[in-house]
C-alpha cells in the first residue's frame, strides 16, 4: 500500500504496480474536480485478504476523518460495491477512476446503460441510497470495454510505473480480474510513448512497463508487446523493466528483446502460479511445468545474469501433498529468487471457489513453506553476487535502489537521488546487498 497527498486530497493505492500508476490519474482527477477534502482508496481484490485490508482502511477513514469524502475504487470496489456503499463510502468504478467527473461533488460514480466516459455518471449510492447498478456481486460489464489510456505514476520515485494495458481475456479459475477489470484492452503505442516521454522529461531513468496481463498487449489492436518494447527503445530510455509475464506468451521477438537488448533489464517475472500439471490444468493455465522449466533454461542460456521472479499460489483447491511438493521443487528447478507467494483464497463467483477446498490453515502453512524455500534460494543467489560490479538506480532517499537484476541495494554513503551509479556489491544484509560506489576504472566484475 502506498499514499500520495496533495493538499487535503489523499490517494491510497493497494496491490499491483498498475494501481500505483493509475493512482496518479486519480490524484490529478480529484484535484481538477476541486474537491476540498477527499481520500480515495484504490483497492485490490487479488485475495480476500486484500479486500479485507481495503474494508479496514475505509472504516478507519470514515471514523477518523468524518468531514472527508471517502471514495473507494479499484477491483474490490467493482466486486463489492454494495458493501462499500453501505459502509458510507462513495464508490467509483475502475474505468471511471481517472475521470474528473467521478469526483465532482454532484456527480454520481457509475455510467448508466448506454453511457460512456463523457456521459453523466450514474449513482451507485446517490444520497447513500443503493440503486439497481449496485449488487452483492461484481458490477455489470457495461463500460469495461472502453479504450484504455496509459497510466503513469508520479515523480516521487526514481522509477516510473507505466500502465500500458488493463483487463484480461483468459479464464483462470481462481481469478476475479475479468469481473473486476473486464477483458484485455491496450493503450495505443503512441499514447504509451507520450507517457514515457513525460517520465523521461522529469528525470526518471527507469520505466517499469506494467499491466494486468501485460504479455497480451496489442491483442486487441493488431500489435504486440515486443513491438511496443521496440518502439519504447527508440526513446532515450536507460533502463526498461517489464512486470509479470504469462510464460505462454513469450514469443521469439519478445524472447530476443529480453535476452539481447541491454536496456531491457535482466529480470523476468513470470506468472507461473503452480508447479504441478494437475493443479495447472484445474487453474486453466495455458502452460505446463515442463514449459516453465524449459523457458527459464532458455532464458538463462541466452543471458546468464537474468534473475527469475514468479507468482505462486499455495493451497489451491484439490492440491494434495504430492502436488504441493511439485510446486515447492519448482523454486529450485526454475531458480526463482523473487517469489510473489500467497495462500489461495476463494473469490466469489470463480470456478475454483466451487472446487473442494484444502482449508485456509493448510494454504497458509504451504505458503510459509514456499516463502522459506524462496528466501533460501534468494539468499544463496545474493551471496553469489558478493564482489561483483553492478549498475544501481538510486532512489529518492539517496541510499537505496535496485541493480539491473532487481537485487535490492543499500549504499554505504548517500548519493544523488535519481542517478545511475556504478557500485560493487560487498556483503549481504538480509534481503539486500551492501553497495559501495566505485570509480569507472574499477568496473570489471
């Protein structure tokens, strides 16, 4: 969760990097709307814990800031609009979160049937009264096929998050994203390039390209993620990093960019989710275990310094001990050093929620086991970095940052924020590496 405050306007982002990028559009919209005291919770619904945290934050804000307009948007707001409205919050749907009209004092938040982004926005809780557009489940899909405008995070970080795509057209059985964000939609290449130029003009030297299903970029417009990356590299971008990718969608052109283009950072995060073929089948994933292992072997053979991250779910319905053991072994088999690991939690309306459940306690225990194994793998990988040279982008605090391979670094002495610094990695401190600035003549690793 992160927050950005302008005057008495506050935006609190939960969840993914795309939400962080979209939070800046929300901040601009509420300022342009002339609201006097507004707090917007840009929620996440990837797990029931994420939704619980959003509810908790809204209750606290309503209690502690009684004079403020409390607004909830994002994926949890899409899926549980009535619940947030009943709490006393105003609900703004995902597709309207960046529109000025969503935050005008007299403008209701949801498009009525036939409405679009420029039409009057219908009220989900006008006068705190529920109308037909708010139910116990997800909001109607009307409006979630609107063109997507790129989302660019603010200037408060050395790195810029640039959202190029939203929604998902797949049907994974555990995921509520389609209900919350609709089918996959891509921003135009020109619009993404304009946003990238904005980030570069304000001195941000690394851009993280993000989306709900980033690898599907361009499916709806006849282009591709590889073509977008190639277009971005015509700009003076020093460091380009890609967020989570579906392993089934890394084609030859994208593979070549990941392994041969030095300005594309050697850090590949894959949406693997599990390491057992039966679990992957029941998840309706489009790859199998051997596909993931083979892909990572190819990536590392072509570019040895690539660091692998992965999304993994523990305790998926029907997962037995043998199935879990296959997922656990995947951490070593795929050399996963950056694991995004969480226990399965049922999302209402998804097929997986109707499958035989293994129980939350077991899911949490297995997630903890995966995290421990991943920490061991990461620490061994970091230990192997000792003595090597790296290029570090210094964050705004002047002391922290990341290497090209996404290793977290801590400087031994402050340096100018936003600069790219040559450093030598001298020791491991927990999950970070200690980095000492070096002279140009001492760069050889």
